[in-house]
C-alpha cells in the first residue's frame, strides 16, 4: 500500500512549495489533486462564476484509491480535505499555518480581489483546514506546522523531521483568534 502524506492548508500557504521540496530532496512523488482533476477530466462541469471545475468526487476517489494501491511514497498537496481521500493510506496530514496578515498580503500580491483574499484569510483564522483534517483523519495523524517567518527550506526540514520520526499528531500550536479580532482585521486590512 502507498504511503500518502497529505499537505494541506489555506490557499497560498505554501503547500506546493513544500511538496516540491519533498519531491526533489526526498524522492516523494507529487500528486496534485487539482491537476489530476483537470488532466483526467475528473469533474462534472465548469463553474463559470467561480472560474473552476466542479470536482466529480466519486471519480477522484476511485483514481486516488487506485494510486493508494501502488507502493509509492506520495505527497498530496491540496486545500480540499474531503471524503475522496483514501483515508487508510494517508499516514500523516501536515497542516501548514501562516500568520493571517502575512497570508492576506501574499494573496493580494497574487492579484486576488480583496474579497477572495479576505475569505481565505478568514478560513485561516478559523482553522478550517485543521478542523477538517482532524475530523476526517483523527488528531493522531494531523501535524500542524507554523510557517510564519520560516523559509521554505526551514519548513521542508521541519516536515522531514516529522515524517522520518513517524511522529503522532500535534495541533493547537497557533491561535489566530487570540491575536486578531476578525471584524477589526477585516476593516484594517
Ligand atoms: N516559507 C515560505 N516563505 C515565504 N514565501 C513562501 C514560503 N512558502 C511558499 N512561499 C511563497 O508563497 C506563494 C504560495 O506558495 P505555494 O504555491 O506553495 O502555495 P499553495 O499552498 O500551494 O497555494 P495554492 O493553494 O493556491 O495551490 C509562492 O509565491 C511561494 O513562493
Ligand atoms: Mg499549490
């Protein structure tokens, strides 16, 4: 059975960057669900308003299940955490976190609208990816990494330490709500 490492977190947080480092430096194979969906047409339709494909979760699940029967070491970067994931094969979920103000600026630098950048910043403040990962996989498999003020290389090294030691979960390391009042932050950003 494959070893799948889920790399999750709010859009723009650094999932692909970490996955590339784990691939280039440690030999993991990258499977990006978004790409798979586009390349293999695992969608039901194109949502014009959202400018994105609507994932056919059944098809995606079957595709990922097939992958999980291989004997590869796979990193799966995605901000979507859902039942399409082959739960049993997911050994660890690394949930990347980032100070919401830094994240907002990064998303705006991508030329995202204020609204879209804020929606995602709010999801980071409210721990959405962390909670979804814990719900789906159980807290023992979920390991949170705060990337704030850390280089991509430092994040990679931390991730590698977690994976090579087969550490059990760790969550609750950041508390953005204690630092920021979302209503006030939305006004000042
Ligand atoms: N540790 C880091 N420090 C500073 N910048 C970073 C770090 N990690 C990633 N970045 C930068 O942040 C941006 C977003 O990174 P990346 O594409 O890896 O995020 P992502 O989580 O995969 O985003 P998406 O959900 O949209 O796919 C990139 O410009 C990347 O170079
Ligand atoms: Mg990405």
